């Protein structure tokens, strides 16, 4: 199998690292693939930071990569809109600096919440400085016909203690207010993996998606006809696997990336 796979797409949280801790086998597997000249990409539903941040974070963990090989949902949203003839249109971004930087990088102009001028597109990401005024601006522009895009639809933002509302909570608020449905870019939709495949020039059968969340990472891979591997270092435990519905079931289950590397016959370390 390993010979026919050109693109290895890794989710980050629960696959490569957990918090600040790099997970077993992650550096070795990535290094081994890079030595073989394979395409290694990282796909994450994150909306908060620019891709540079993740490249730096990986570097600190001993994984060498460039921002161009990291597909965040924020970047994927800006990329998706830029590819669909929206460049130069006015965007209202409900989000933080990382999201803004991705849009600026692709040549978009954005409006702020105190501008009366309506936007053409409303993009909803995670915004820890959200205000009622921002919600009002987003809702009135959507109601007036702006395109309504959710960077992802995650209901919660997982943190160590308790929960924090995620992007999906704001998408839901705006859907309720406007009676419209958002187009969601992030996982389990397929956009991010499609971008990685396009950049790597890989077909679905040459792609392996590696994740820890069956109803997100694995579903995304399966929808596109890619190969899928689930690692048990994140949200899924071994006892959950037999209970997975057919559409969430991966081809390969591995305890961690070290185990997955051995299953694939990689020379590790
Ligand atoms: Mg994950």
C-alpha cells in the first residue's frame, strides 16, 4: 500500500500532538515519509491562527514543514472564496487576526462592524472578542443577501477544563437570526483535503487521511474516496471502534503514529 500513496494528510490535535506534547511516533513517521519524498500535509479545523503559527509549533516539536503544507479551515475558506471568483468582493470577518491575515494574503478587502456598507460575504470563525455589534453586522448583512460561510461548525472548542463555545455556536446563532443556512468549509466537509490533494497533485487513491475523529477526519477522507487511518491518541478509544457507524469506519486503526508507521512498513527513526 505504501508505494501507491503519495499524499499523507495528518490532522494535528490528537494525531501529531496533544496540547504541547508531541505524540509517540509523530516526528519519526513524518521524517520517514519526507525521506521517501512523500507529500506530507497537515489539515486542521482551526480558525484562530495563521498557518505560520502551526509551522512554528511543529518545528518546536522537531517536525520540519512550511506554512504552505498546512491547511487550516481559515486558509481553506479564503482559498475557496478566492478560487470561486470572489476576489475583490467585500468580506465581513467574524473572527480574529489569523483569519484576517489569511484573507489579506489572498487579496480580500474586509469591512469592520462599524461600517454601514453591506458586505458581499460574511465569514464566521472563532472570535474571542465577539460583541453584540459584530453579531448584528453579520446578521444584517446575511439577511440582506450576503453569502454566509462558516469556517467550521464545531460546537465546542476543546480545552483542558470544561468547554468553550466553538464556531458552530456562532453559526447557529446567525442561522437562527436570519433563517438561512451557512456553507461550512471545515471538516467533515471535504474542502481542506481537496486543497491538499490539489497542491500535492494526488488522486484520492494516492491519498491517506490520518485522524483521531471518525465523524470528522475519517468521513472527510471517505467522502473523497481517499484511504483512511484512525489513531487512538486523541478523541477515540479502542472500545469505541467496533461501535462506529459504517460511514465513519476507517480502513486502518492504529494505537499511535509509531504503530501506524509499522503497519505501513515504514523505516522509523
Ligand atoms: Mg483531531
